[in-house]
């Protein structure tokens, strides 16, 4: 009959550590798993614990097969497929807990341990943060400790973790060599083409009332910037993104981009050099500081001066740029471009059209109209709010003459509408405005909350000219940032609105640490690897050279670890030599030890036959057992054993 009792022949303490490792590895997945999967995994865990505590039989195999089929059907019902990241990881989590229900032999233990390792790795599909890496390292420690416990169940639980920690520490140098020297590949290591880039937020290629204000509640980092010199003032930090030219009366949209290699751009003053570390946003925009003159080799500039990557930015990207804050942008001003910049839908916003017509009739030129519009925004007592009221069909009229409450998209949209209605070519530019310098590492951090929209007007004498109607109406927005401009009580995240300096300091230090993690661990791409190898003297390393370096590097580390381990073995050999000498003395006296006889049994057998030396025999055997099988061999104890054996006379 098959023994179906739980944990038959399995040490209970080691099994508890194994279950703890399984729980740790699956815990982060509960944030995205379907609710029924979390309930099922929890129920299986409680069921397994109840069987262990009550010493009941494990469920029969047919029931486990049925449960496996049911969970597979549930996964297909939830995702509509079995292939892909989410359904695959969901199946792994369920199989991990189902396997615990039939764990009764050492072979099952190894399967559960390897499933735990694999599910732990799967966490990196969703997050590669420092917290995730730390939790997965803890998971590896606990799971390895469980394997140690099954190999040596008589040892205390603290020894499980000590041995597991030493094993991981010994593997650390090899891991670092593989990380630095193994050839890197372009693209995300922890991603899958089908569904690795979902749930990424940021600016889009459309803008309607309320679309950008939704981002104001997010303190997620959009990108970081490292300037070669001092950063420009905040009110000059305009990070250029999508340009919106098409308007249907409610929503602005990006027009058809026209790529250009050389643009008509006149610059003046000193250039600004900087390096951007862009967070993935699944779009192609690079958000340079206005106006860019040098972009990455894998990017292009459109006729609207928008820098775009040739591929969507789906991994963290680092690139160098150069911009001139003083410029004259003459490109993208063909007759067709200017006609597009004047188009308006018919039959909407009559009051705004009437105001624009009045400006046209009473002004001497386009520049005068722009000045009239700026004065209008300055003097109309507009209110800057993160929760603007809902607008109707005539959205521009509703904002300008009724609610007078809005976010940057309301100001930019209404300004561009007024300009076009007055016959001045204009368009909406979206991007980010501002950024805060982290005093810890000197990077300027630009967050999603600093998403912004402004206007550009075409003036024949100045080219495309930036006009920020939000800055005209609410200048504090560009001078001090969104948190200063928003009304009191705005529902910002705690770390954006807090006045506690110590909390800000904690955030700055944490974000600086995260930035270094991003730069040197997650951002260790082929370019970074070439930089490091070049620093080591390898200007053009080939894969053959890197293979040789990797081989000898790993061999050297293994040799050092072996020497360190042999050092301990040599110390233990001194104990063994003393014991063998003791046994040899007894053998010459006719008291030889049997081949399979342990030291305690041997001492018990000979104690009565050498009564004069009984105390010495027991002292030698006790000391030998402590040194040989105890936690560590102390040098003084080894010397004491040698002395007792040397002085022993049977």
C-alpha cells in the first residue's frame, strides 16, 4: 500500500521552510493575478497546512489531475489563450501550489524548489526594481535553505540558512562575472513581444479637455536629465513632445509626421549639452529640450521639430542631446503647412470666433494679435485647476467665457483656436515643463505630473514662436511648478505635496539609488559593456576574447573558493588525524574499532575494558564528536584533543 500521509519521510521543519519559500515567490504575483487564482492558491495552501497539522492523507492523484484541468480551463477562460506572459505565469503559480498537495518524497521536494526558483524569476517580467530583486534574493535564500534542511534534517534551522547563505555568497562572484562579461543583447531581457508593454502611461498623440490633467496626479518619473553644466532655470525647461495640428472641435490630434534630416533652424547663444535617461512609454517621442540640434543616431526629427525614435521606446533608454534655448525655427512653414495650421471645424465656438475677428480688424499685424491674446489671458482671471468642469460642444467658448477653470490643455487649445480664427497660423505642442533637481546625484527629475501643453504661432519675422498661455494666466505654474500653481487641497500624492523636508530627503536618496540601479544594472546594455571593457583596456573586444576572459575569470573565482574551502578541510583533517592516532593506540592494545562502529558506540564498548583510562577515553571521544560534527572547529579545542591523544596510554 502506498503511504499517502502528508510529509511521509519528510522532515516537518524543512517542509515548512519550503512552503515559506513558495509563498514568498508567489506573493508579488497576487497584485496582478485574477482574483480567483489568489483564492485558489490560498485555499490550496490552507488545505495543505490542515492536512499536515492533522496528519491526514494527501488527496488522491485523480483529484489532483481534475483540479489541474479545472485550473487550466480557468486560465484559458480568463485570458483567452495559454500562450503569453500572463497566462503562462498564472499556470506556473497554480502548478506550484498543486504540487505541494502531492509532495511526499524527495523528488517532489526538488520539483517544488525548482518551480519556486522559476516563479521567482517570472517576477522580473513585471518589475526589475531593487525591491523586487531583494525579495527574490530572499526567496532564493529560503528555498535553498529548505533544500539544505532536507539534506541534513538533524541540523537546527539556523544552520539551514547559514549554509544557504554561504552557498549564495560563493555563487555571487561567478554571477557578477557572468553579468559583466557575458555578451549583452539589445532589447528587453525580461519582456515578451505579445504583452510586455501594457499599462504604460504617459502623453498620447491626442489631447482633449481633461486628458493631460489626469497625468497631474502621477508622480511617476517620465525621464531624468544630467546636464553637463548648471541646469537652465525652471521656466525655460520646455521638453518638446508631440505637436498637434488637427482639431475636430473637441480633440486635437497629431498630423502626419514628415521626417527631415536637415531643418531650417537658426540658433544663437551657448548650446546646452545633456544626457537623458528615458523611462519606457511605448511611444517614439524623445522629449528634447527646445530646440534640439543633436539627436541620437537612431532618431529623426520631423518637420515640426519633434525628435522621434525609429522604434518605440519599450525599455529604459539613455542618450545624449544638444539644444539651443535661443533659436528661430523656420522649418515646416510651406504654404500647405500654414494652411493646415489655420484649419478649424465649422459651426463651433461662435463667441471665440467673434473675439478673434475683432482682434483681426483692430490690429496692425499678426504680432499685435498675439499680444492682444496674451493680454486677454492675463486679465481674464482664469483659474488653474486639476479638476476642470466638463465642457460641452463649444468647449473653447465654455472655457473662455463661462467656467474660466481649466488645466494647461484648456489654455493651449483655446489660445490656438483664437489664433487660427484670427488668421494666425498656430498649433498645440505637448510635452513636459519644468523638473526638480535631485541634490543627491544632480539629476533633473521630470515626472508625469509635469506634462504640459503650450502653443506655437507662425510669425514671418520670428518663425515658429512659443507662446505659453498658461504661463500668461498663471505664471507660478512655470516658475515654481504644478504643486505651487494648484489650488490648496489638490489631491496630489503625498510625496509631491509634503512639506516635510526629511521625507523629501528620503525620497531623493531612494530615487538616486534607484537611478544608479537603472544606469548600471538594468541599463547595462552592449554600449555600457563596451565602455567597461574599454576601461579595462579592451578597445574592440570580440566574442572570442570575451569568452576567454569569462572562462579564466570564472576559473580564478572557483579556484579561490576551493582554496578557501580546503583551508577548512585541512583544519578538520587535524581532528581526523588525532582520532586515527587514538584508534591506532587502542588497536595495538587489542581494542580495534569495527569498520562501521561510531565513536560513541566505540567508547561505550571499550570503557569497561580499560577502567584506568575510562575518563580520558570519554573526554577524547566527546571532544572529537564536538569538533567533527559540531558547528565549527575551534583552534584551542583541536590543540586540546591533540594533547589528550598524545598523553593517552591504554
